[in-house]
């Protein structure tokens, strides 16, 4: 078959509404970035806490998240969460009850309610776009603490690990809380990603220590910055 005999197919086109929508989307995105930067710039050094929205207040992980946020507050850090229920609520609660900065980065979802009651009124942000929200989680966090969660927690955790691994942000502590929950995942990463397929470096495993005691979370963060000898600052690469 010659090139002249090849049938030419008609290229599919976007609908008319799409062209105008792209321009408006740009302005909506910019607006969310501006609101987020202006609000979080005032909060000072914070630690982002990730975890399941489905964790109930009587669950040990909820209580552990409250304790972690309390200890972070006593150490002078603000707490950033997704602003929703579960572990997010617990993180905000621990900061709020003990006089710390309590930030909520809520996302508009059809199946979850709005911000929990423990978010500071002047630090309560609502986002339409996940990627803008992720920038806010990362840019102002001096450390990340991940408690047991689902797909959203995994998404946030591995995004941060990727940013640190690729040096798109400065290295900060990324702490997994709960040996029973995270231990199997880390062992799979070691055996499959590292040893069988060589898809990561051995040092990458050191990016995510696992602890069970809330006191150990702050100890790791404090030791990290004591060793670096640097002032706390936002990640300006983002």
C-alpha cells in the first residue's frame, strides 16, 4: 500500500465550550494559589499530617494523631491537615486544644463534608483542584507525618517522597506512624523495588522511618534540623 492509498481519518475536535473553559480555569487556579500563599505565609513553620478520613474518634490511631499534634504544638510547630474528618480532624484537634496553629486544606468532594470544627477560622482553605492543594501541603511543611490511610494518604505520601527523591524540594523528615500498617509496605519496597528490580537506591529507604510513639515523631524532626543547622523556611522551589 502506497502513501497515497492510506486512508486519511478525520481528526476529532474539542467541543466549542472547551475553548472558553480553558481560559476561565487558568484564572480559577491562579486564585486558589494566591489565597493559599497569602494565608499560609502567615502561619509560620508547620508539619503536614496525612491519614484516613474514615478513622473514628474512638480508634487508637485517632488518639495517636491528637497526641502527635499536641507534641508538635508544644514544640512550636503549626499543624496542616486536609481539614476533613478522621485523622485530619484528630490532627487539627490536637493543635487547636493546645493553642497551636491549626490549618485545614479542604477539598471539594461530593461524598465528604466540609472542614472539621478544629480548624482555625483564619486558616481554613477550600480547594477545587487537588494539585493546588498538594502544593500548599508541601510548600509550607517542615516535615510530613503519615498515619494509616487509604488511596489519598498513599498519593500524598508518594508524591512527597518523589519530590524529595528527585530533589524538587529540599529534604525534610517524612515519618510513617504505625509499624503494623506500614512495615509490610516498606518491606515490599525493599524486596521488590530495590532488590529485585533495582528501581530505587538503597538510600531511598532511609527517607521514611517508621515509628509507633508520638514522642519519636518530634524527636526525629528536631534531630533532623539540629543536624542540618539551617533555619526553617518554605520550599521555594514550588
